[in-house]
C-alpha cells in the first residue's frame, strides 16, 4: 500500500504581526446595492400600514369588503408620492409608465377581487424597474427581488385578502393551481429543483417549514381552505403524486404559467403595454388557435364539463366531484363514461410518466 504524501506544515501567524494588516471585508455588497431593495420593501410596509388605518366595515357580504375601495382610492391618490419616495428625481419621466402597474398589483378596487393578473402586474412593475436599472440585473439583486421583495408582496396581498375578504379573480375552482397566486410556486420549485433530499410528495405532509416559496404557498392554502387537500387542490395533489422531481415541476409550471396566465386574454386584458414594455404585434398567420383546455385527468376523447386549466407535466388521475372554488364544475357521477375514462386513461402532457 502506497504511503500518503507528506503534507506541508501549517504556517503560524504571529499575533503581533496583525498590527497594520487590512481587516477582512465585512460586507459582500455595497450599501447602494441594497438601497433599492430596502426602498421597495419600505413601500410595501407603508401600504401594509394603511390596512390598520382603514379597518374593514361591518357588512354581510361573503366576498368584498367596501373598505378595500377606500384603501384602493388612497393608493390612487398617493401613488405619485409613493413612487416619488421610492425613485430618485431623475426617474420622474418614468413614473407615469410605472404607476399603472403599481395600481394594478393589489387587486381590482371595483370588483374587489385579486388574482394572477394582479400578481403579474407587480412582476411587470419589478421588471420595468429593472429595465430602467433602478434594480440591477445581477444574481444577488435578483435573489433579493424574489426572496425578500416578492415574499413581502405576498404577505401584504394575503393580508389584504384576509382583512377585506377579496374574491378570487377568475378562479378555476378545483381545476386551478391556486385561486389567486402562481409565481410563488414557480419560484419555490426553482429553489428546490437542484436538490434530491426533499421529494415532491413532501407537500402532502403538513405542516411545512417556511424554507421556500412553494411550501409557503401550500401552507397558505391550508390556512384559507378546509377539507381534504386532494379535493380542494387537485392540481397540486396531482403534481405531488405524479411528477418525479422538482426540476420537472419547475419546467412544467413555467409552461403552465405561459398557457394559463400570459396567454389568457381575460387575465392580461387589464395590463397596460407600451412605453417601457413594448407592444409587439403578432401577424394573424403566426397566431396559434386558443383551443379549450381540459382537466389533466380526462382522456383526449372526453369533453370536459367546463374549461379547466391545462398542465405542463405528467399527472395521475385525481378525485372527481370535489367542491370548492368559484367556477368549479358540477360533480361527475361514478358511472359517467368520463369518470371511467379518467380512471383508466391518465393524460400525460410532457415526458413519460414516472
């Protein structure tokens, strides 16, 4: 057996020689690098305090407390001051372009609802600030935008939904991924995609630690919904039981977001385009027909009872006849041929089933 090579002796540092040596850097990033991040978090904190100033009114409605309109009116009236506090004076010309995205980020003040379109508006607001180089497109700053700014935004929106009982905007019911949010699942699965210690099925065993946005979003569902998880969140249940790894979950969610949020006119019709975000016209010859989507458990030959969401991953059949959600379809009887087709022919979307 060969002998191991001798290692060099570890050098000795004399304490007296430390005098005059440069000290280790205590900051990896400069204060100016995080000033923008702290500024946008300060804006969200300010909007959160308004909820304390505008308590909900006593009203019998299940959804939509009229005090939310007062909160929204205050945002409309003070939006210029909010942006002026956030941005340096040399960004004044950009404020009229940024204001519509900010106003649309927290729900509809008329319908008193909140959904993925409003969440997309806030993402576009951050995108515009990055295009203007208020935020820098660096790895560290982009991590802060997701793990600090977006998390703070979600916390604010969750509080708005709870206090003012905002209705889910355009909910797909049991066929939807989430009644009001989507990006948290994309970011959270991205946090988990390069590890193998935590399986996808871990989400079926709450309580989950708030160590990533996917777990945080799942626990939010458990806070606001009651009943078996596979009934009120069948899409997430199908992902947990039918997708083999987080990398596939992440890539599938990207495809699903493009198909079910960005490609849906009813979702993006209120998002203003032009100016910072250019309007790219598509010739009619390049347009893809928007065929109706079906529930992932239906066979290709079966017609859905309504228009559930499409998915971008392989999935297994999930329970039928579940209730919950604004636009959920009526239950399907156990003898219905569509139900039998679902049990016998799970529909796959990309990649072979595990």
